[in-house]
């Protein structure tokens, strides 16, 4: 059963990969999740990274990574098809979670819930 889910996920990524938008374009659309937090940007980023890299929906995702750019920390997952931008805001932070294509609701719900938990 697990192999069937994996095959379906790979097929989904292959079919949707050509329709994926770059992160810059995704940022121009409305975020899937937008939260403010009293936690620092570093704490929120670390929490999201840990959550995304150690939990799985169909399988663990070895592509999760963090990039730093001009006061923003971005955590990418699932071949950069989903990402969370974390910005420092005073003593706290703001996080915005985006997706670059329409994906299965199970994956989106899992990654969104981790973002909300960490904020």
C-alpha cells in the first residue's frame, strides 16, 4: 500500500512539475497560511525545518532545506514545491506558507499544520 502511495506521489509531481511556478511568483499570490508569532524568526524556522524534515506524509522528504536572503529565512520542502518565508517582526516573527502548484490535500494539510504549530 505504501508503494502505491509513493508511486502516486511521484506521478503527481511529474505531472505537475511542468506547471509549478517559481517562488517569486508564488509570493505574489495569497499565502496558504499567514501567522504572526511571539517566537523569534530563528525559533520558528528551526521548528518548521525540524517538523518538515522528520515527519512524513507518504515518505520522509530529504529535500527540506533553509535559505537566507535579506532578512528572510525560507524553508523549502518537496523539491521546493512548498516553502515558508519567516520574517523577524520586533521581538517575534511572521511566517507565510506558499505552494507552487496544486498538490494532494494530505500533503498540504500536513505541511500547513506544522507551520501553524510552529508559529
